[in-house]
C-alpha cells in the first residue's frame, strides 16, 4: 500500500491528501483531549462512531441545502471530504447554558437561554481559542462581513434543523461548535460547513433525564464515554454494521 501524504494532524483527526485534487481524507482517531490538550486519553471506538455520526448529520444537512465538505464515507474511520481554506474562527451555537458560558457569566448549567446565542472563538491552541467579537473577526480579516453574515445564517439553520432532528430521538441539543471554510470555483468563493458534527463538539442531553451523551462525560470523568456516543448513534439508527461489537475498526494510520 502506498503511504499517503499527511496534510494535517489535529487532536482527534488526521487529514491526508485525497485521491483527486481538491479532496482530502479525514481519519477519525480514538484520541480524546480536553482543556486544550491538558487531559488526554483514548476512547475505544470513538473514531468509528464520530465518523458515522458526522457522516449522517452532514448528509442530512446537505439534503436541506446546507453545503458542507462531506463527500462520502470511505471506511470505518475515514471519509472523503472537499478541501477547504479553513476560516480560523470557531462558531459556538448555544440554546441552553452550559460549559464556559456558565463559568464566564455565573449562569446555572441547564438554564434555557432567552434566545439562541452565537459566539466566536479565534482558533489558536497557543492562545486557548479566545472568545472574540464579530469586530475582531472582520477587523483582522479572518472573514469578511458578508462571509460572517453567511456563517451566522448557516449556523442558525443548522441549529434549527439539528434541534428538531435530536428532539425526535429524545435528545436536547444544548450547544455545539461549527467550523467553516472557503471553496473556490473560478472567480466564485463559497463558504461551506467543514470539520465534524459529533458528540465531541456538541452537548447532547437525554430529553427525559438530562443524562449527558457527549464529551462532557470525558471532560468531567463521568465514565461511560463510549456507551454515550454509541447511544447517540443507536438513536440515530446508524450503529456500525457489526453492531456495538464492531467498533474497533482499524486503528492503524497508513
Ligand atoms: N467546543 C468544541 N471545541 C472547542 C470548544 C468548544 O467542540 O474547542 C464545543 C463544546 O463541545 C460545546 C460547545 O462547543 O458543545 C461550547 O463549548 P464551551 O464554550 O462551553 O467550552 P467548554 O466548556 O467545552 O470548554
């Protein structure tokens, strides 16, 4: 097997050169990190589940006209994606107070927000992804005002759609993080959704019990991380072919 060129390695994923120009292969690792990499571990099967869950959600979003980088799943741990020029801004969408919003503003976790709140963070591991305003995003040229407007509209549509989708399977969408990137087609530039949508970057609570079905189980040492991700996949109707026993996948990265 020929060795593929590694384009980028992040905390939970690796990007390899794709088979055609303008494509990449996104490989999902089992590595879990929190607090900007200070806490590290592996969660067996997480990569396989996130690959499936993100495939499913990105495909559903495509169907309602939210363009995104997902092309097709290649195997248990890999998906083919469009190469984008990533915009260095994390878009956080919040419906219910949790995580850093609570510590920053002294709000009790679980408080429903008066309306959906969008926040932006500058993508920088060295700076710990600081919260920034729209002014920073446009003044520093990370995105144009038009792009930011587009990003905000797309994020709200994603939120509306995913809130409904998760409610239908007994899950509350508390908050999540999105990333966007530019694709160039001749003179045209388009901003499309990129990265992944999975329990690694969403807060998902059981509708009836408020049980956490996301990465907070890892961040807060609650245990049952894999079971929680598996439960999300099960409710979405997308557990891997072999069922829960088939979550290992290949861990080898070529
Ligand atoms: N999030 C993420 N990556 C980050 C920061 C946040 O995926 O680098 C997600 C996180 O999983 C949650 C939402 O964005 O669903 C809001 O996170 P928050 O700002 O509360 O930060 P945290 O408490 O996770 O540090």
